[in-house]
C-alpha cells in the first residue's frame, strides 16, 4: 500500500515566502549562505517554501494571462478604462518585445535556479529524516517540471536547466541556446517520472488545514497528463507554421511531422492519472447539503456552482494556495458579481469590472445538450430576438423571471448556462436566499439595480461569470460584502476526464482502443464525456446528437467527436483559465479571435434596444501570438537565444 504522510505544516511555511525572496537574491554568490540555509531542517523548509513561491498568479485579473488575456472574459479598470490592464492589453494585441506583457521568463528561471539549489543541498541537512528528505525532493522535482512546462506553454522551446552553472562558469557556458520542443517535453516527463518512481509522494494529506496545496501523487500524474496531451496537440506536434524557428546552428526547434504515437502516450498518461485519482478517492463533486425534498434543479445548480469554488471538494486535484480568490477591495468575487438587491443599489463594495463575452453565452448547449447552431428545435437565426418569459412556475420560473422579456439566446439552455452565467432577467440562486425562497433576478438594463448609471460606467457585456462567485456570499449592507474565499483550482477531475476522452479519440478514434502501458484496458471516449454531461444534467453524446442535432452522426467520426470534445471543454471549464491554453494547443485561436469582444448594448433602458449585439473592443491574433516574445533585454544578454517567429 502507498503511504500517506502527515506533513509538517504548509501554513507555517507561508510567512517565510517574502523574507526568503530577498535572502535568496544573494544565495548564488555566498557558499556559506547556502550552507546556513541547509544546516538544519527548520531552515531548509523555508527554502522548500521558496520553491513553491513562484507559482503563477492564477485567477488574478491583472497578472493571469489566461483570465482576462483571452477571449472569454473582458474587463474595465477602476477608472472605467480598458487600456491600462496588462492582461486586457494582451487580449487586444498590445504585446511587444521591449517590455513583454505578463513576462515570466526571468521569474521561472529564478524558480528553476532555486529548485536546483534545493536539490543540490537537501541531502546535507543533518536532522531531516530520510522519508521526509525523499518527499521534499519529489515535490521539488515536480515543481521543476511544472515550471519548465509553464515556460514551454508561454515561449515554446526553451533552454532546459538540468542543473545550475557554477559561479565561475565562463561566458560561453552561460549563453545557452534553446532546446527543441521535443527535448523540453522529454525532460518534463523525465522529471515527473523520477518524482513518481521515488514512491514518496502521498495520495492525499491528512491535515488539510495546514497542508493542502503541496504536491501529491495525483498532482504529479495530472501534470504529466497535461504535458503529454499538450505535446501531442497540433501546436507542438508537426507544427509547420514554426518551420523557420531554428537555432543559430540550424537546429530546427519544432518537429515538422505529426507523430500519432504522442497521442497514445498522452492517453496512457491520462489513464495512469485516472487510476491514481481513483485510488486517492477523488470523484466528481455532488452537492449533498440540504433536505431530501430540495428541488433537484436547485441541487443541480449548487453542484455546478460549487464544483469549482467549494474549497477542497472531492474532485479538486490541485489548488493554488498562493492565489486565493477573495471578495474584499478588488477581489475577483467582488468584481464579478451583480448587486442583486435593489436596497443596496448604490453599494460601492460591488463593482462589475469583469464580464463574460457574448460569444461564451452562445457556446453553451441548448437544453437538449447540443450546440444551439445544431439543435433542430432551436432556431439559431432568431437568437437575439425578444421573447416574453412565461409566468408559469416551471422551467422558466426557476431560471428566468416570469412576466419579463429577454432575448431568445437566454431561453431553453442547459443547466450550466444558468449556473455559470448571470444575465438580465435571469435567476441568481443563493446569495442570501434559501432554496425555498424566490431567488434574486438580475436587472441589468441602464438604470436598473445592476445596469449602468451613466454611459461607460458599469457592466460591460450584460453577462456576469457567476461560476467564480461562491453561492453563500451576500451583500449585507451598503458597505459590507460577506464572502467565502477559496484557493484557485488549477486542476479538477473533470479536466482530466475530458483530456482522457480527447486523447483516446485522437489515438484510436471514437470506438476507442486498448489504453495503458501495463494491464491495458479497452476504453472509449464516451464513458468520460458522458460522466461530465450526466453531472451537468444532460443525456449522453450519442442520445443527444441522434435525437436533437441536425448532424446526428457527428460523433461517429474522429473529426466530429473532436469538435464535440472541444466544445465540452470550453463549456465545462469556462472561466477557469483553461480555454486560453486549449485554443492555442488546438491551433484554433485565430478563428475564435476573429469575433470581436461583444456584449449587449448596456447604455439602453428598453429591452428592444438593450438586446442588440455591440462591440466592446476588437481583438487580434496571428501566428506570432501563439507564444510570448523573449524580451530584447534577454536576447541582448544571451546572443545564442533566437527570437520567436513574428517578433
């Protein structure tokens, strides 16, 4: 049996993060200082904390490129302007080589330096038990693999840092060239396998209040599944658009021939991750609170909302404890929620600064579980036309405000549409209302509780990313917003399910095949897609497409199922910072960015004028935007580095 270890207390490490950062700036120059850092366990653990301190700023509206730097969310700054935020500027094509937006090159290479220092010196700690030393080594190897992976996602092929150079290294030794993309992924896999095979990582932790967020065995396997799937994807597997990216010696940095075996490797990695997650008792989240007589629709809404923001729930593989989603000041929950309660219409604590794009509202399925462009009962041509909402206390009374008017786009949609999005005349359950009470309804037209008071000040598109807001948060007074903080989920089990389905389809087609390096089993992609759909209140793929799609055999081909899986990922994982990377690895970003950031006409009082599609701002995306530029400064320091294409 695998062991489960009681860690020494991650929260105890946290106060040392900032103090270590300054201290470590001088570590490479002071051998004695390094010796002091590892002369006892209580000091070495501070260095372990430093290795964790470079984690990305997930869920940060300014610093996370995958949140506001893509095409699913848009925002405004406090001043009402949209041209001062780094992520927003990235989404609008304002990247540059002089001072790259959200550049992490130096940060991640500092992280790799500190990870190497740790690995080189941890064996010298005299009072560190062997089991704990091996555990820490495995953790840092996983972090080292993860930081390399983040570099590859952002910059493509990068220089691999296996070990630190000595302080007396010559100039030529320091000026390292870029490794090929295949070499980068091979090294990431090597590090992860080393950590996994040490058999020191726990399946889970016993002390969640102190330890959650540290590396476990499921996390290591999940990173490998992600990395191998990324390596197999079109952006990195036979990408002819990158044919001219070569080192000065002529080494081609991107392979030019697609290798289908990479998808087999990805499927095997996903299978291994699935097995370990099952062993760790991870399972798709279900809301179980409340009475047995609770309306099943309400229970489903709470399941779909809390599967992302319920702290440390049953399907959470890894959450970033360095990135906590709060609600105070400019906290993400505070700037992604409407006020809802007309009593507190003037509450300064709630500011609608982040909104979901209109295209995301169109991405969700109809209530029949197929795209609204395909549903034989859903007239896509009338998507923006006005419709009266029936007063009956049935489907419409639960999801929409009876007796009011809305756009056809907001009617007859799947449960995730209502759980993930807030919109004009749509229900917003929770937020101080019990399941037996009439919910709040969003009123978003100009002059309404959640509409614009003056032109340019207020909601941007008419859609709020409700998924990011915990359902028990409540505005208790005009100046008081009570909220529940949660660490940003990096990886959820549903992400792994859909990755596995994708890898199976790409490796073997819709019928599936034998998956697994050892004890291979017959797998088909529908098992894992349908598990996600069932949790979302939908029928399986085959039943839904056969009965309701104008392309009823779509799921029978690899190409058709690929499109289904990709849309399922864009729905299930919406607003989680995953679409940004997915549409890049799939090489579908240019077509998706062709559509400007759009929303309803928020300057209007009347429904017939409000429900008009308006351009919020334009976006651009070309081949060069798949990867960050390497800054001019770094190119000048190391003339063996070649710049990415287009920069």
